[in-house]
C-alpha cells in the first residue's frame, strides 16, 4: 500500500512539474514573439519546475532501473568481482543518498530565512527538491538491496 502510494506521488509530481515547465517555457516563447512583455517570474518558475521534475523522476528511475549502466567495464570483470560490485554499489549508493537526505534537511532549514528574487518563494521550498530526490532514491535502493539480499541467501 505504502509502496504504491509513494510511486503514485512521484508520478503525479513528475507530471505536474513537467507540465508546469512546458507551460512556463511556452509562455516565454509566446511573449518573445508578441508585443507582450515576458513576466519576470517565468525564468525562475521554469527552473524550479525542471528541478522538481528531475527530483520526482529520480526515484522512479531507481524503481524501474532506468539509470545508466557501465556494462562495458562490468562485462570485462571476473564473475566473482561482478558479484562483489553488484552487491557493493547499491549499498554505497544508499549511504550516499541517506547522507544527502540528512544534509538537505539542514539546507532546507537554512533556506527558510531566504526568499527567491523574482517570485518571492521561500528558498526552503526550492531546497526541498533535494530531500525528495534523496529519500525517494534511497527508498527504492533499500527495497532493491532487501530484494537482492533474499536472492543472495538462496
């Protein structure tokens, strides 16, 4: 149940952020070719939409294993080293993303006192995207490690 809810939240967040990015960029393009002045907030809004689209989509990429593999190097390794690498990399990545999540909380707290220049948004909101990315990727990494651990024992 929780697993489906997390996936659904990430999908909805990705879609909303992507559509927001498309809308703000289209507004910029339309204003550029018409006598209408481009609103100053569109550049900042499109940047935030892009950041959030990547943050939400990163967890989904980890869930579905849609990330880059360096198979050229991996395939040349001896089979024993392949096992070690395929067990070690997810664990090291999980620690990296857990560290990122902890540090992003500190950054969010620091950003609460700042406002963005053109939109006046609280910068803690902008930095929240790092926490979303770190926790969603970490969540799916932890699930992958648990699943792989069951397979290693059998």
